[in-house]
């Protein structure tokens, strides 16, 4: 798959430059002010034909079902021209041979290369196995497993979903979501490309994609302003209009997700996370604080921490210490503790479900509209790894 340059010839065969042909169909990267709409009364328009009413109702049901499954994101939309499938992506198109892009996941298998660049990708593939970037390693393991299985009559591989396959596809879809809103900035891309910073960048990408799924508009903090510390970003809910400050914190562990050192044994994993939470609090954000905390543990170790109600004593004690440190108040409005353990699994092991625990503090004192806003974040976080398979086909 390759990204089409605006001044290259359009792959549809029209002979025009891409920017003057199908490139003109791309969604603009910068939000434009809404156009003035002319509204007609029902009497002027006349009755809607029954067939049209049925189609509109069906489309509304499909839209509602898509949102229920995947959140407030756009369905992947494609146009098929001259044997190529062109898919809208963040105000542009990516394209791939139609017979190699039957499903949206086929596009995701190579999408990160468009974002990270050809030079970076080729440099990583030139490295020996074991030294490559975690994304490249996960993709290699995922495809190696898929290619061990026979194709169906339609030429499709049907392997079971492994840990590396789930980890790669979930990353690629989060990357797609953030890119599709034209909010994937250079700073985050560089963090993701840097092996030492990848784990933190990956968690930040998940957090931003989750907020988009929940229906938030993202506004990045001004990192050039050195007079104060900043949260990751400010998020404004499109429906409740509630603003929150969002912080992403992740527990780095040796030997996994690009970190140097030897992977710890099951009894060696450290649990304290208070310093990470205190660092988020010390930024003194302007709005109610939402902290996403990635535990980065094998599934069996994280399960007792995130599956108890009331919360595990370790989490309860941590939150109690934070409360005492802040004069008896809860400085974190919502703590979303997650664990995505796929990268701990072997090449053939079945993917495990993600683990999540959300704690809403001072619920009795929190206004109803704020509770609804925070609840939307929790629900969006549960959609991690849910990826649409089919394209919404556009007319030419």
C-alpha cells in the first residue's frame, strides 16, 4: 500500500493529477466552518417516498449499530477503481490492489508504513530478528502465523486470533482513528517510531483513540509553554460539552515492548504505581482530571487487580494515600486502569481479552452531566481491539 502524492497521476486512469481528481474527494484535514443550510418545510419538500424512507431508516440503524460496536469514529470508506481500492484516511487516500484489500484489516496490515515512512520501515526490516521495532516484530509474528494456514476458496486466511495479531491490529486501528481525525502530530509519531519511547507512545495513542471513540474533540496542550506543566491534552465532549484534562501513564517493564533488559518472571513484577499517579496530579490541570494507567502485566497477574468489586486492596490503598496527600480530596475524577497483555503471549497463543477497571471518585458529589461524560470514557475503553472488517463503499 502506498500513499498517493497530490501531484501524482490519479490511479483511476483519468490522466489528471490526483489533487484534481479523486484527491479532491478527500476529507479536509482542517475542520471547516459549517455551511449555511437552507431548510425547507415538509409542505415544500412534499412527502418522502416510502422506498426512500425505508432506506433512510436502514442507514440510521446501520449508523447506530456501528457506533454501538466501535464508538464515535468514521466507518472505513473505500472506492474501487481500475482494480485498486482507495480508502479515505485522514483527509487523503491510501490505496492497495483490490484483490489484496478484501477487508479493512488488509489495509491495517501495512498502514503504519504510510505514517512512519518508507525509509524508517526499510531500515527496520534490514535489522536482524530480535532487534527490530516492536511494531515490526508483532506484524511479522502475526503474518507468520496467518501464512501457516491454508486459504479458503476466496483466498482468505482464517487463523485463530493470536496475541501478536491482536496487539498489532489494535495498534494499527488506534493509529488509523487518530490519523483519521487529522490529529496525529509529529511529536507522537516520533515517540512511536523510537523504540525506547514506543511503549509510552503506544499507551498515549490508545488514550487518544479511546477519547475519540467516546465522542471527544481533542485539543493538545502548548508544549512550547515552559512556564507550567501540561496534561497530555484537553478533551471536550461533543454532546455534553464537558471539558476534561487527560493524562496517560504507563508502567514500563524490562524486556517487553522495546524496553532493554530481561523480561521479569511472574513473581518479580513490581506493583507500585503511586508515583505515576502523583506525577499526573502534580501537573495541576485546568479541568477535571482523567488518568489512564497502563499496568503492563501478564493477564494472570493483572486479573486479580482489575476484576474485584470493590477494588483490590492494593488499588484502594494507593487511592487512599493520594487522597491524604491532597488534603482529603480526590484530585483524580476518573482513573481508568487498563491492561493489554497480548505482547506477553507466544506466537501461537490465543489472544486474551483486555482488562479494565474504571474508578469514578466522589460519585455522589459529581454532577450528572459529568458522570455521563466519564461513563462514556469507560465504555469507549472497553471497545479496545474491536475493529470493523468491512468497507462502506462510496460511489465514484
